[in-house]
């Protein structure tokens, strides 16, 4: 069974608009962490934002925020005021305590920002 | 601080040949990861080290892949013999500990002819 699901293979957004990238996960572990990474066409993986399962507030980092809905097991990434440089693949990932903190990545969503 | 260093950047070999990749993590990072990323997919963890010990290698094809992290610093990943399906980008990442975000190197793009 897929641990991480990203149902949007490709997304388009107008420059300066906000966009939400979906991520749902499957775990029975009460202690886990959720990450979002960005991978531009150049190939490097860039860490964006982290949410712990016990964190009371949604994580925010600059223009990135994480809409964490624990009961629904979703951790959507919201990018505000999109920029052309945001065009990239975005991966949601989960770390489970019971799996020796192994990190599992989702299949990714390709985001294209349109001028 | 210097990032995760990987070499080579690109490698082209014929099937059944052997190849080795090298990774130098960020100084002080105890946890080191090797991932395989096939085109159009998310990274798949091959092996995770904590210092010089293996934490997880459940998805490492041990009949052809091997990895080591002598002295708990840099690491090498070897494929012998290579198959066509091994064509992928091999990413190395490191973190202070397993709970911290991972920092990735630029990867090695491997093509098998």
C-alpha cells in the first residue's frame, strides 16, 4: 500500500497566485514527521518545510505553509504569491518512528508557474 | 557550510560493468542516506547509515549493490554488475540525526547502455 499519495501529477498556477499541493499519508504510528522537498529541473532536492505529528500549529516558512489535518491524514503544501522560480517537482515525505525513522517519499507533483 | 558532495556527476557504462559512487556528507552529520530516483518517480531509499552502522538496507538489491561508510564519514555505493534497470539518479543525503531534515547532494546520473 502506498504510504504517501500525491494525487496531482501536474499543476499549473498563474504567477503571484497561491497554489495548494496535496499530500495524504498512511501510518498507524502516533509519532511521525512530514516533509516537503522541491526538486528543480537541475536535480537538487531542496528542503522546504517540516511538520511533526505532535505539533499543535501548522508549520510556516516564508511563502510556504503546511495545512496539516491530522484526522484526515493530509499535509498539503500551500505556496503563496507564486514565482516563476517555483516551477519544479514537489515531493511530500514521511518519517515514521517505528520504521527506524526511515523517510519515504511520495511520487511528486510537477508545478508550472505561468507568467 | 559546505553541502553534501557527490561524484561523479554523470556516468555512462555498459550493462554488466561495475560502477562506484562517492558521497561526502556535511561535516558533523551522523546520518547518511543513499537514494535511487528513477525518472518520473520519487526517491527510493536504498540504505541508511547512522555513523558507520547500517540502520536500514531493506530495499538495497544486495546481490548487486553494496555500500559502506568507513569511519562514519564519507560513503561509497557500488553496483556490480549493472543492469539496464539501474539507470537512474543516485542521490546521497545527510542529516544531523534521523529526526532532522535531510540535505541532498546534486546526485549522480547513471546511464546503462
